[in-house]
């Protein structure tokens, strides 16, 4: 993607400021994501990465700045916030599946009640999505009967059922056993290859290098450095970035 | 002891009236509990406070006093006349309602914030989230409490004998006054026990049905 004007982007964040009381969590964040791009956000815990994602789909209010998602101006209490949420799928660190519903019911629910699609159509779609994330046989399992990696894959299928234009991943593998991290990253990689626009907050630098088109390094509420994986991971310009990458690798 | 035998039918009829009034009060209490419970967990401060006042007031005043209020007070205030049956039902409904509000509130609050966020992130609105995500999980906490409330309504309905409402206890007292024996009260006690024990067994069976697979 060549330098597209902001209006053509999938996501544009300009001068985003978020304060909790007297604490400034995000202090003027600006970046763009073009359609099909995979943006990976890295940085130390408490640097505002999760808060940033939560502002994008209106789970969190922000103090000032501007977010435009697929042409919609995001305002947490605005009339179009539900439209924003339908266009932005979100994956949580702790999956947040609905424990009283089976994997398949978890996937069917939102299209059925929020998009009012017919039950049979939702069911077929759920089966297809389960197959896509490698869980075709697990539709009737409850979340409590699945491993962490399987639950996170169900969560990805659940988000995809809404046909989002953009997927937000909030540390999707941080709560997983090491042996199930790979299966979740593989699904995410497959999504990226399929052309999904993604914003991924993660500590998995290998994933960032392999799948990311661009990496943002965030610390203390600001974007410290922004570049391609090659630039940012191999030759970080900023000493803070260098220090972080050396510590994580 | 044998003197009570001819009156057994009457006592069973009294038990059925007790059951009927308690069940009617429970249904009203459930409606009150769900509506006020949802209000109590909403983010409207004034409504929250009003729910709080209702719950605290009803829980701090003895049921007997509330019953007197329903039977003697309300007719004075609103120029309506309640039969003992209506007054008993109304008092029990308001009484059970306050406890039900708490049962519904703690049920709703037992469902973590992450469930609301997951639903919101999927574009599912408040009422749909309440219906399909929160309520089915809240019910596991609310239902056992509701069974307990039904039992206390059943026992509490005996207080209504004081305003001349002929339910199980008053039936037993009337029979005792005829045959001059305590046995009708003993039978009444057994009938109360059977009803309450049956309800609590039924309650735990329903509770089991609402469990779902696995942990978490």
C-alpha cells in the first residue's frame, strides 16, 4: 500500500489523549492503518497499548483526539458506536467467551441478535468458521471443556462471524500455555494472509517480524518509534526501543 | 390425637391456601425483583437509590408490621378495602420482592464485566446482552436464593392469620378451639415441613439443571 490519504485508510488515530483522573495513559497517539495492513503494537506493560485498542472500538472513552474507523468517527457515546463495534472485531487476552454457551452458540449469538440473521444461516456460518480455526469437531463443547488455545480460536471465530473490517487483538496469547500459543498465532497468520486488516498488541516479536507490515513501539502513552519490522526490530533508532527489544528477545 | 382426623381435609385445604397465597406473592415478588433488580444494577443513580430505599425499608421492618400496614394503613390512604387475602398477598409480595431484588442484583453482579465487554465488542446491545449473556449466568445465583425466598414466604404467610386470614395456621387454631387439643397445630407443623422440604428439594433439582459443562 502506498501512502494513502487518511480518508482512504481503515483506521486513523490522531492526537489521541486518554486520562484516568490525573494520570495520562495516552498522550497524543497518532497513526494510520491502511486496508489489509497488519500493525503490531509492542511495548512494556502499562504503556497504554490495551487502552488504545479499547478506545478504538469505544469500550473506553477518551479525553481528546480523533479516531476514524472505516469512515466512521468513533465517539463512545455517539449514535454510531454500535456500527463501529460491528466493524471492529476484538480479541481479548482472557478470551471472554460466554461460558453458558457451546463454542458454536458463542459464534452464532452476535450475528443472530445484533444482525438479525436467520438461525440456519448463522449455524452454517458458525460451522464454517469453526472449521476455519481448526475446531470443526468442537462445536458442541463448552468453553470450560476447551484448552486456552482452543478457546482463543473460538473467540477469533466469534469475532469473524460479524464480518469485521478490522480485527483488534489485545495480547491474544499472553494468557496461554506455551504449547498452545502456536496454534493461535497460526490462525492469526492465516487471517493476515487472507487480507484482514489487523491491529495486534503482543509480546510475540517473532510474530511481529513474520506477519507484521509495520510495528509501533509504545511506552508511557506515546509512540516512541514506528517502522517496518526490519527497521524497528533490527535497527531501532530510539535507545528506549533498543533496550526493550534486547530485553524481550 | 384421634380427634383431629375428621379435620384433616380442612387442614390440607388450609395448606393449599397457604401455598396459593405464597405462590401468588412469589410471582409478584419475582416481577418486582427482576424489574427493580435490573434498575438497581443500572447506571442511573437516582433509580439505584430508590431501589436501595425500598430494599432496606422492607428488610428492616417486621413482616407483621408490614401486614398491618397493608391491611389497615393502605385502605385509609387510598380509600380501598383489602380483603385479608389481598392484604396478605400484597404484603408478602412486597416483602418477598425486596429479597428478590437482592437475589437478582447479586446474580447480575456475579457475571463479570468481561462478559459485558465481550458482548459490547461484538455489537450486542444492552438488552440482548442482558437476555442472552447475563441472565442465563445470573440465574445460577438467583435461583437458589429464590427457592429460599419462596420458603420464607410460605412460612411468613402464617403471620397473616392475625388479620383473620384463614390459611393453614388459622385453620389449625380454629380446629384447636373446637376440639381442645394441640394436635391440629402438630399436623399444621408437619404440613409446613412437608411443603418447605419439598420446595427445597425441588429447588436443588432445578439448580442442578442450570449447571453447564466444565468449569470456568
